C-alpha cells in the first residue's frame, strides 16, 4: 500500500507503507483498527478504481491505497524483490551496486585495529589440544559457505542494513533474554532484512549498522510489530571501542559475540582482501568460552569439544592457488585472522552476508577445505 499523509494546503506526503503490496502481507503481531471507505481515485482527471477486494483504508488519520494500482495507473511498472525487501517503481537503478545489495561496508571501521576480531593470529602457537578439537568438529568434514544468493526463493546468509545517523529509533520488546539484552530503542527500520526472509522459521537475525555514529545493533529471532520489533534477545556494540559486554551474557549470538564483524561480506571478498576474523558454527560445544566470547550455550563437559570463542586457523602450507580470487581472499583471511566458534549449527559452516552478487557455484568449491586442513590456535584460557 502507499500511504498518503495528512492533507495540507500545497503539500501531500507520500511514503511506501509496509502493509500490503498486491498480495504481499505484513504480518503484525498486534491487531490494528482501520476504517474502510469507498474511495474514489482520479489520475489526471480520469477516474480509475482498483480490482475488487483491494480497497484502501484509513489508519491513524492517514489514508493507505494499493501501491501497485497507484503506480500502474500512473504508467509505472512495479517490482518487489524479496531478497532485499525492495520495491521498485518505474526504472530500476542501472549500477549493480545500487540494486538489491547491502550498502557497501568495506569502508566502515568495525572495532579498533587492536580488537580481537582484527588481530593477526598467523604466528600464534597451536593449541595443545588442537587435534582433539578438530576431531570433535569433524576432521573429514568439508567447510560450507553458509551464504550466497538464494535457495528455493529465500536469501542465503545473514543480511545486514546500513543506515545513517538520522534513522528513527523504534521500540524493541525482548521476549526471552531481556535481562541480558541492551534496552531499546534501536534504529532498525521495519523493512530491515531478516535472516531467511520474512517467513523464516530459523534464527531470524536482524543486523543494522549506523554508519555515522559507528554503532551496531543486532537482534535474534526478530519480528516486526505494530510498535516496532519483538526479539528473543539483542545487543548494541560501539564499533569505535573494545569494550566488552558483561561476562556470561548472551547477545544475538550464542557466544555473546557480535555477528556482523565475523561475516564474509561480498564487497570485501571481491576486493581481494578481508581484514578480520570470520564466524562459523559447530554441532556441539563444551560448557565454556574463550575471549572475546562471553557466553556458553552447553552443559557438556567433554574437554575435547570446542568452547565458544575457539579460534581455528587454516594451515599456512595449504595451497590456495587453485581457487578463484574471491575464494582466495576468504582463505587468506582464514590463514591470517582465522575463524571463531560463534554458535551451534552444522559444523564448519562459515557465516557470510547474503548478496545477489555471489557466485554460488564458486562458493561451493570451498567445500574442498576439510576440518583437518585447520589447526586450533591458543588465544587464551577457557572460562567456565
């Protein structure tokens, strides 16, 4: 639907309201009261009416009209792109980087250079329990790029949105871990992309970066509501600081870590250089964590299971010359910065951001990398 603001002499406000888009429905968790009227529409003096059953309505003194009907009555094509939650009216942008992709993130400062995520661990000693950790994760298991374009119509990977400092903040209601969540409001638009798409039954992460204030906002199991967002948990991160959240607190991630700094992002990988550690999941963890993680999510006490925050490094002697330049950038980062156990999931699933520019077939070649091609580095003690 398109929303027409209050009528004032000489001014009409117009915005895209995330309510109805010719069959696409916004699923609010709260009921709202609207007033339906037999509205009459005139375009350049000609009366046109939407199809039967697609009426406009009034809500909070604003009038909503069917967006596709309004646009096509003005001679403009309309297209909805699910993967980026984008509505195109008329001509789409011609430059690839302006269509259906997240705002570029490579120029962002994501924590100080001496932050754990940005630390070169290529010379760190191998952990004394490396072989057993690798065995429990899966020595013969291939690495999997858990990101890409789309699969069966749904986006692959964890999406993010970059906003400016003027983005309005909205209420966030926490349903599960409110005592370990940073209170709102958060500057997260109601059309922010959700991991797995709007109908996902998965983790439903929502990530927003305020590029002007260098603040990161992350939600877990998030859903838009009439008042803002509901989420199981959430966290804020100052990207200019090394400050840690309290020990034993979760975040939007099981390890208490931020998610965004560990994502493989297309604009970095395609440039040939990734300057930070990456994030990955394992099937089982032990009851413990290693800095910069702050939370465990298991009661298992097997010392050979990886703790949250465990850091793996691709062996320096592993030959990456046969991979594409984009994949080589990922593998070089795994040699220099490593990857950190951040959550439960399929073992050796490497996390990345959804982006329609990925080459899914090329990413599939990363499966040649086996668990045995990694070694665990010693980055500190395991805290219980």
